């Protein structure tokens, strides 16, 4: 298209070109869209970055041909991809020198002059657009003044502005500031809050501009005059709820023990469990607890339920010797179950809408009591998930400081953080124990961790929480505060372990192991000697940093076991998996030692709260049994320490059974069998001796349970002889050897079920007189007749001996064994099997 001479055209102030030749052509009917790419790129059909000059023209060496089409009403510079700095630089480059010298950038021909004029017009237009948008500020920082004459203001416009009516409230645009964006998800105050997600129907109503004011005005103008109004009296209903909350519950109070027993159990709970799971504010609880026993004060039902929940947790730990049993459970365990079930019945009739802090505390305590007493263990994961969902619906996973202090006080904010951290710990541990996914793995949360402060540093009247202490300073909240550091890693591990197995390759396993070790190394080590309280208050409990230290380590090390479990059996095919064997073994052994250190100090919290004694014993046996006999690798060399670790696990399990009872004997029987299997593999005992020792340990413990029955159970069945005959015992370990009448077998005085010297119908019976290590085989200097066809074997001296354990009777002594296995509550054949063990896993996991 030929260009016209510049002298034949003139530019109007509006940026349009007017022909001087008087051409009266009509303007086009349709306004064409401004093409944003340069003319050269459009001709070459290439993409343009819309810079000046564009990168395409620069690369091709045709920057002088880079031109843009201009039209009136040019789009803002940001749509053209031009920045303010670029426009300023472009303006300086396009300015012609004032002197007569030739510009080094341009040639003095007609085409260049035409191009310069058009570019100057574009710059002027862009300046005007930026000035209008920025309120008069120019692109170079100066202020531009509009020298054009002001438009005349008509009087009619002023009158129209004055007479324009004000918009009603429901038609005004509702704006939301950025700092209040998250607050729109909350509704309510204190713990009576509700949380709505960004796509909920409730928020959809709020997004509809003017809906609420319109409905309010409609109600006031059209419904209320006709007496069509709500019948709810919110103030009166709130007073009724508060009055009902203060009322006592006589059914719950009837279950309370004496104050001395309650004080002992409450002290155990506050001394141990409150140092890991922060559920109560101890100073305010002690104040309310003192009023609870005041005869002049009214006991509200909620606090009574709170006391029963605490006693349900500490009942078995507070049991005194000698332990009393009712059938296969201890009296302390039976009381705990009774209290837990009573509180659960009370919870079912409570309002789910108008809940307070104490209701969430009771829910956390009841779940903790069920875990301590191994009550309905198959429901742990489901119950923990339900608590997590309930907490999310209240908004405990969001930071409460975003709300105004008149709705959620600083005290309530900190208690919300503590309750959420407790529920979070419940859910993650239940997910790990059951091998099922956790809802937390995909949850967005922004709540801060609980402050590392003690309870005496704030109360209900605190206006601002004190700053958190450094992690090296131990407080009652140190566990929850530090546990938050490793939470992202544990959530990722939970998601990986419950996901597709093929996604977890060995490189990721090694990487996760290194991350776990780094988190463990970052944990502080508190000095136990400096952890004692400086307070003179006798009621203050002592700090136990070892408890928090142990749980912080175990909750990380436990993930090493399932990470490396699939690669243990691949060791024979590839030597690189030896790393998995070693890290697996070390993790299990270290967790046993950590638990035993607590157990030696009389702290049984984790032994009752977790099943580490069972799972770690199985893990140690599993990895050791994979090693060939006679191997000199690290695991086999440390086999002596492995056996000692298993003995520690059995001791912790036996202590728990003797305090709670053995309402589920499956776990202990598995531990006994696994220990005997390991002894046989290591060559410590022959297979027959290992079997007999396992059965001996199992029955001895359960006979102790039977001996503590209240009321006592007759140790001698009707019609039995006073002195039971035994299959045999080793001389020198069970007492002097005598021959029983007409049996041909030896009897052991002070043996497993024998009476002391001078036994008779009235002789006292001592169930604990038997030496625990007595070998349950008959070893006689001369062969004995075997008229009853009992399976026999040979001892080291070549003598025949019965292979049956001491507690299995022969036909002549069938009625003389005082153990009634029906009273024990199980069938030995189901526990140990007749050759192939087939367990009922539903029964093993409990109901």
C-alpha cells in the first residue's frame, strides 16, 4: 500500500488523521480491532512478543521495520506488553536532537520522519492513558497537569445529583477485606463455633449481595406488622441451657469412689498423661476439683463425667498389690470399664450443637481411657477419625487468633490448639496401628502449635499469651510443641505407607529414613535433674522430661519398621538390602530400650497407651530368624542382647496383664511362642525344651491371675486328691524329689501346684512357690514304665522322658490338676493349636 506524503496529512488532537484534500468518504461502519502484533511479524506470520522492537525483528536484523498499527482508543500499555520503564526509554530514544547535528539512530529521509511522527503520537497516547489511570502521575514520576479548558458544568447535573436517592442497604456492594477473608468461614464463639468450607451452601448465601438485609427489611416491613414473627426466645433458651448444665447427675455421682481413691487416680493422670496429651488446664482444673468435693457446692454433671473419665484412665495404673481379679479381669479394670460406659451413655444424650470446652475434654479422655484399657481396639481408627472430623467441623484446624478476642479469648485459643494437637496425635497413631489412611494427610491446616509454656503462666483472664519458651526448656507442653516439627514428615509417611506399594521404591525408603534420622537428631535432650519443679506447692506434680523424650523418639522411629519390612527377605538376592536389616533391627531394639527405661522408673504410661511390647518383640524375632545359624553378622552377634530385649518386653506385658487382667490372652501367648521359637533358632534350647518353656511361662502367669480371684476360687476340684501328681521336674530346681503313690513319677515339694510339707486337706496353698525356671520334663536316672502311651523322647543322657509339659496330665492324674481352663476363659487348643495354629483374628483384636 503506497504511503502518502506526510505534508498532505494533519493530525487532529484526538489522534485521528484528517485529509487536507477534502475527501468526504464516510467512516467505516464497523470499527476494526487493533492488531497488537507488529506489522513485520504479521507479514511473516510469526508470533510477536509485542515489545518495541520485538525479539523477532531484533533477531532477524530488521528492527527498523518493527512497526505497530495505531488507532483511536488504543488499549492500555499493559495489554500491549509495554512497561512504564520501556515507554520512558522509548521516549528518550525517539526524541530528535535539538541541534542541527544528525541523529545517530535515524536517517533523514521522508520515510523515517513519517515513522518518527507516528511513534511520537503513540507515546503521547500511552502517556495520556497512564495519566488517567494513575490519577495524574506520569510514567517518569512527575505530575502532569491537564491544560485543556474545563468542561462547563451544567446546573441541571447538580440538581440531578442532589435529587438522586440513596441506594438501600441490600443493593449496596458488600466488600470483604483481605484480613477478614478467612473469618467468613467461622461462625460462633469460644468452642461453640462452626467451620464452613469455601464451597458450602452457607457461604453461597453470603455471596449473594444484599440477601440478608433484604430479608431483614422485608420481615420488619411486611411480616412483623401482621404479627408473623419467630417464636424463639434465644435469651431464655440460653438461660435454660446454662441452668441445665449446672444441674447434677445422681447416676454418675453414685459411681464415684471415696475422695482418697479419686485423689490418687487424678494425681497419677496429671503426673503422667498430661505431660504428653494436653487436655486439661491444670490450675483451673485443681480449683474446680477442690470445689467438686465441697459439700456446699453443687456438682454439675459435666465435671462429674470428667472425673470419671480421668479415673477410667488411671484405674489400672493405680492398682495396689495384691491384685484382685474377677474372672479374667482385675477389679481395677472392671471399675474402669464401668466408668467409661457410664460416661458414654451420658455423652449420647448431650447436645451436639451447644458444646463447651469440657465436652471436648471428656471426648479426648474417653478415647484415651479406651486405649489404656484395650477396650474395643478394632474401633480405634474409626473413633479417632470421627473425633478428627468433629474437630474440623468446629474449625480447630484453623488458627483461632484470626478471630476477634471477644469471640475467642487467648485462653480459649490456646486450649483449642491443645485439643487439636491431642486429636491429631490420636488419629495419626490409630492410622499407623491399623495400617489405614488418615484424614489428616490431605487436610489443609494453619493452626499454630501450642505454646511451650506451663499452665501457671496463663488463665481465663489472660489478655495476651506469654511468648513461647525455647525448645531446650522443658514444660508440660513441650511434647505437643516439638511434635509439630515432625508432623509434615509423619503425615507424608502415613500417606505413602497406606498408598500403592509400587510407588515406594528403595531410593525413597532410604531418603525417608534419612529424614527421620534428621528429625530425631533435631530433638532436644532435657536434663532430668533440672526438670524438678521449683514450686513449694505440694500438690504440684513433678515434670518428667523422659516421658516426652521417649514418645517423641518412638513416634518417629516406628515408621522405620514398615518402611524396611518389604525389603528384609530380599537380602539373599541383593546385598544392598543389608542396610534394611540393620536399620530395622536397630530401630526395634532402641524402642525396646526406651520403653524399658521408663518402665524401670515406674512410669507405665506408654506401656498402657501403646502395644510396643508386643509389636517390637515380634519385630526382633522376625529379623533375627531371617539370619542363618552360625552367621557372624551384627544381628547374630548381638543375639544375647536380643534375648534380653525380649525378656524386657515379656516383663512389661506381664506387668500390664497382672494390673488389668488377661481379657485377651492372644497377645501374650504369641509373645511366649515367638520367644521359644527364637531360643530354638539360636540353639539356646532344643525345640522340645523351647516348647515346654513357652507353655510354662504362659500357664504360670494365668495361674497367678486365677490365684487372685475375689472371691477366691477353690484350688482343688471336687473329688481330687490333695497332692497333685506332676509329670516331672529337674532335681535341685524345684525342691526334693519324692515318689507319688502308685504313679511311678516324682513329686516336687513346693512345685507348681503342690502343697508345702505336711500337705493335707487343710494345708495352705501357695500358688507362687514354684521356681519359674523349673524344667517341665522328667529326668530320672533310670527309665520309667510308660503304661499310658505318653509320647516320649530322650534327654541328653539318653533316658526316656515324656515330651508333654508339666501341666498336661496323664490318664491317672486327670482329675488332680487344679487348673480349670474353662475358668481361664479360653481354650488352650485354640491358643496353641494341635500342630497347625489357626487363630481367630477377630477375637484376637477384641470386639
